[in-house]
C-alpha cells in the first residue's frame, strides 16, 4: 500500500488521503475495516485490481488495469440524509466527467450511462458506531475497456473519447465530483428534480421496474426532492418507488 500525492486534493472538503493498493477483494470491505478512527473521514481506498467487488443488489463488480475502482470513507456525527448521498454523488460525478464526454447521463438512482451502456456504478453502505454515522461510497468506472464489453451492457470512457485515459486523471475528476455533490447536499443546494431533468437519461420514457423477481412496465415521470421516483403505470396511475426497493431497466 502507498499513498498518492496530495497536491490534487487541494480545495476538496471531504477528500484528504488516497491509499493505493495493488489488489483487494473489495474496496468497500477493506474500507469497513478502517472504521475505527474519526480521522478516517475523507480517506480514499483505490485498488488497482479488485477481485470480489459487488454493486447494487449484490451484483458482481470486478476490475483490472482497464477500470477504476475506489471507495470513499465519510463520517457524520449525526445526519438524517444519508439515503441521498448516492444520488448526490452520482450527479456530482456525471457533472465532473462531462470533461471527457457530454454524453454521460445518470440512470436513477446513480448509475452513469452513455450510448445505451453502463459507464460507472456506485454502491453506498452505511453503519453507526460510537463515533457517528459512517458512509462508504464505492465507485467503479469503466475507463479503458474495449468495445467487446458492449455485449455485457458496458461502455468505457475510452470508447466515448476515442483514446485511452490515465486512471489517475479520471480519479481526480471523479473525486472532485463526489466532493462537490456531497457539499451541495450538506449545504442544502441539491435540487434532485432539476438535476435529474438535466442529467438523467430515463425521465419521460418507458422503463421496466424490477423488484423481487417481478417486472412491470412504466413511464418515469419525475424525481422527488427525497430521491423517490414517480412512475406512471399502463393504466395511467401514478406511483412512487424507492431506490433501494427496485432497479430500473430499459426495454430492449
């Protein structure tokens, strides 16, 4: 393990240290093992290779030298909006990565998509101890994978830009985006309804809601300030769904 230079962290409120590991089973799992000191707020765990990572709803997320996988450790003495952190971070990262491609959009609640494929995923896990509420934000970004990943529903930044990108450059932009997203949330500046209208790729189009093995068609209408999604069913009725209850798919 080594620490990355800290010069690029200047100006960031919630990123203080970047640990670089050659290989880890899971950056989120390793981050949990560090939750023994308040000083770990702002620590980033970056694994050059991840062998047993996971995404939302227990899906596997592996990474090698062509992708970027890292976890942020944040601590809050007492905070009642931790459920909004994944959405705030997803929007922040999409905005920051516009420097590489303006085709990047958010698929609710926080996947980053472009050209019909997934570019990045975010998994947030939280726990509480005597020091407060801890939130671990795991982020995986497809950086330089080849077009063969299209068969897996994946798209890389290299495909969008036409050239390979240094992972450190992508990490810097992603950390700035995550930090900005959290600051907006903490300062009461986050406007989920407006931001998803601008940066989302799912509103006002047909979607498939997947929940506990069942599939149901709907139309995504808007995102509420608390992060819930308003959908319209086939009969024209409106319903509200929670990010941790369903996953969103697009019809083939």
